[in-house]
C-alpha cells in the first residue's frame, strides 16, 4: 500500500515552522510532504488577498491530486493547520490525523504576560518581538478569516472518527491547552491526547528537547 504523510503549517506561517518534523520523519523512512496554504509563505499583502475558503480549497486541491497516487493519506496539522485537517477529513477519505497545538481557545494571556515580564527583567527582546510580529504581520481581515475557519471547524469535529493524535504544550502562549481536551472530547474514543508541561507554540522552532518528544510521538503513531 502506498502512503504519504501530509504536513500543514499554521496561520500566517510557512513550512519553516514544521520543517524539523518533516526532516525527522523523512530520516526514519516515512514519505512526507508539505501543503502551503493559499496566500501563505509570502507577504502580509499576499495573505490579505485570500480568505479562509481559499486556504481550505488550496489544501483540498492538493489532497485531490495526492489521492490519484496514494492509497493512504495521513494528515498532520500544526496550529491552524489542524483546523484545515479537520475540514479535509470531513471531505476526503484519509487515514490518521495529527493535531499539534491546534487552537480552539486562543491567546494564553497569563503566559504572554509572563514572557513579556521575563524579557523586561532580562533586557531581552525575543518574546516581545515575537508577540509584536504575531499581531502586526497579519491584517484585520486575515484575523477575521482565521476566526471563520476556527468556528467552522469546531462544528465539524464531532463527525470525525479517524484515528487521531492530539499534542499540546501547557505553556503555549498562542493556544490555551484546554483546546486539546476540547478536540479530544469531540473526536471521541479514537483520539489519543498528550499534553506536555512547559513548551511554547512554536515547539519545532524553539524547544530543543520537546520538539523531539513531539516527533517521536508522531512517528510512533503514524508507524503503528
């Protein structure tokens, strides 16, 4: 049986935020590829010209092509990519699903304030710069379309019965960790949940230890 594992990045993001995961899976013999969502990977203006329907349709077009060549497709979604995965699972015959730091409830204000205070105390700018970029690198229109895809996806999770894995960091500043439990409840008995202490949203970019833990969990889940 020919199979492929498809990785989808997050809102306003690029494949760079999940490149480590792809490299990890490739090295262990799993066939993987990225989907780049419409409007992503370029400028703020490129994203502004698209909306949530464009993002979903661009992913659907790629899955439709892959179905001609592969008999088994596993979907891996990081952040908003997990919401796109839910939409694809309702429309196409796909196999296993992975949701990584996928938002239902977003902006963990407690963690954001802690990170900003840590920066102010240390004289650093990394966290402040990251939050500024997160806010100002997308337009209001794009943010509204993000909310559209979030609310739409919440409604369809109940009907998904694929074998699924949900991974979440407790200290994710962008996604409150109760999002993972919400997704697990909606997906039901076929869903496996793993919540990890510490971490952050961009786990594959910023967490040297935890990114390997996530990769190991995903590899085992896809391989079994």
